[in-house]
C-alpha cells in the first residue's frame, strides 16, 4: 500500500520545526518513521504534512549529566542501546533496548519518536516510567517538562500538543551497585 498524499517540510532548526508545526494544523513530526510510515501506508494515519527533523543537529544529543541520561529527539534506538556512558550509569537501558523490535528497526527508529507514539505495549514507555523519566516539549510558548506518568494518557495518546516538538527525554541514572 501507499500512503495518502501529504506535504513535506525538511527543517534545520528546532525553531523552524516549532513554527512549521504551529502554522500547519494536521502536520506531524517525522523522526525515524518506523511507526508512522507503516501506519500511513495502511491508511491508519493521514497527516497533511510531515515535518522531517532528521537534519536538526541539536536533536542528536546523548549525554549523561546531573543524574540524568538526556536523549535528544534524533537519537536512534541503537545509539541509546550501545552507548557506554549510558550503560555505565543505567545498565537497565541496554537490557530493555535489546528487546525493542530488531536491529534494523533499532538502527533507524528514535527513542523520543517511540515515546511520542505512546504504544502501551512497547518497552520504551515502560522504561521511561521505571526511570522516573520526563519528556521535554517545546512550542511557541516555550519549553515544558512532562513527567512520564503524565505524558502517557492512553494507548497511542500522549500529553504532547500537536503544535509542540518533543525535543528530548530524560531517564534517571541508577546508584552504583
């Protein structure tokens, strides 16, 4: 099957992504596309516009700081799974990520994209909840940090507003030992 017709915008900055989302009702973010594209092909989703964030370099950040693992919106599953600094502060991440789909999907899919998809049966929402994590969303009104227990509202439904961009997720580090 093929997806319905849609417009396409390849943005280069977070600000451009936010403006494009806010100015185009019916627009959705395309990061890895491992959930969105199949849904479009099966006609379960029909966004009017895809806002492609793959060229926003600031969204590729993966860091451990101040007791948190900070995962930018364009960090791939496999990067998150295999990062030595992440594994050192939270070995649970690698254990969970090894069960996400299969390697070709993990090479393309994004951590934050999976969280925004909000599949109640998926591993990443559970990991975010177990790690007292948060999702940081940005919009015209600024940034807001949403706790995992508030972010996931229902199956395939989150607290992210349509005009917002989820810019990062934060997972806690674990105490040594």
